[in-house]
């Protein structure tokens, strides 16, 4: 499937993608070359290996394979009743199944998985050993935070001359669970949006993001993900991003925006409550200011003007420095912020006008 622009309206249609090696997996519990313990074997799935590209998030993350999560990592439990948590790989597998059901004719690359905050331990037989004498089979690990994406190679569109691919993914952060208590509903974050293939920045809108996906069982993850996928309005999201290309900031306006954004964090509480929320920090605005001049794809033009599609991508690029547990919220905030600036520039009544005044 592809989302395409015909006479100003977006339609969903099939489009073959050439030049990419395709692996067809028939009646097998494996997705690509990665074992999937809970995959439905009666489904036929098309998976394309993920090429080596820029990561979708940087910060202090590392890329791992699904097999590593399944074979090398322990699963945390709720300490009061020893009930296991839903493992990272179970979350990924559930989202994969939802994606294949929501887009049965689409092809997806194998998931790109990023992890951080490794938690180390040891087996009981190694309890008295010095650290330097520990063997590999006596060490245990799991990752407190995990984010992943899976990109479709058949659902594509262009905005501002950049190719966008439909992208589905999620975040799991154990630091947001009370693992010292009894088992309760566990929290996940799920999204569907697009990834800009020029820079691998994610484009996520409010209606494609579910921040508080709380479930007791892994089977509930798939149904809740499917609900978001069915309600996601890709055509509207693309139209909104396309509108960014129609509005520009002068160098003076851009400097005003960045300056006011850095003042925002220090406003008196009452005044701050009257202005729309902005989640980015000073370090990220320093990156945005630097890339205004230096970014190869999204910098200003020769006279200092910059359209809001480029500004939006400067925001999503700076967001890559966020930790996993705040990454998606800031991504959505970048979209909302730039939509607000569009309203301010178009003369609509917008509280975002403060950032340009």
C-alpha cells in the first residue's frame, strides 16, 4: 500500500517497490531471520532486512537484535508475587502481528531495536565470586529501557522532497513500573507515523500515539495496537506535514522563536500555564540553532529563510538526544508546536504567537 497525493487528497493504494531484496517467509514462526516465539504460523509474511542507516534515536542507546533479547536477557518480575513482566521481545512480537493484520498487503523490514540502561546481575552459584572472575554464563542482564521501530517499504510518500515511510513502533521503560510491588497493569507506548528517509527522523502526530497503553497480558497488546492502527488518519497527518512547506520563517523570526523557546523554561508559573507546552530543553535548542546554519538537508536558504518543514525536522533531529522514556512525547510535541506556529503565521488565533512576538 502507498499513501499518495491525487488532486490534493491522499489515497491509499498499492505500489510495488523495486530494487530491494525481499525474503518471503511462509508458514514459519520466524520473521526474516529472527525467531518469533509467539508468531502465528498460519500467516504468510513478507519481510525485508533492515539496511544499516542512521539510528532513529541516539542518546545513550545501543542497537540489539531480537534474538539477543530472547536468548541472552532475563525477564524482570514483580517482587511481591514473583509474577513475570511482559518481556521486551513479547511487546515487539505483538506489534508485529498487529501490523500484519492492519496492513496485510504491506511489507515491513525487521525491527530496529535500541536499548539503554543495562541492569546487571549474577547467578546464585557465582554469588561469592569477585567481578573479574565471573564467567559469561554466570552473568545476567536486562535492559531497563527499549524502543523499536519497523518500517514499511511499500507504504511511502514524499513531503518537501523527502521520502517518508510508514513506521510503527513502541517504547517500554521498566523505570516507569513499580517492580517492588505485586503485578499490576504494565505501561507501554505505541505509535504509528512516518520516518523521513533523508535523516531517519520520526514524524509522529497525536492521533498516531498512545502514551498510556496499560495491559495485564501480552495478548492485550496486539488488540490495543490494532485499535490505534485502525484509528490513525494517515491522509490527515500527511496533509498537515505538507502544510509545513507552505510557511517560512525569516532569520529574525527564527532567532525570535529559539530565544523565546529558551526563555519558556524560566517563565513564572502562572504565565507559563497560559502558553502551550514545550518539552525541549536548552541543549536541544542549541542543536536546533546550530543545525539552522549547518545541517546539510534542513538548514536555512541563502537569505536566511527556512520553511516550517525544515524547522520541524530540526526539532525531530534534536530529539534524538532524548532518553528512550521521553523520546516519543517530545516527538509528538515537536509536531504540535510546529502546527501551532503555522496557525500563528496564518493569522489564526493561536497561543503560539508568543514564541514569535
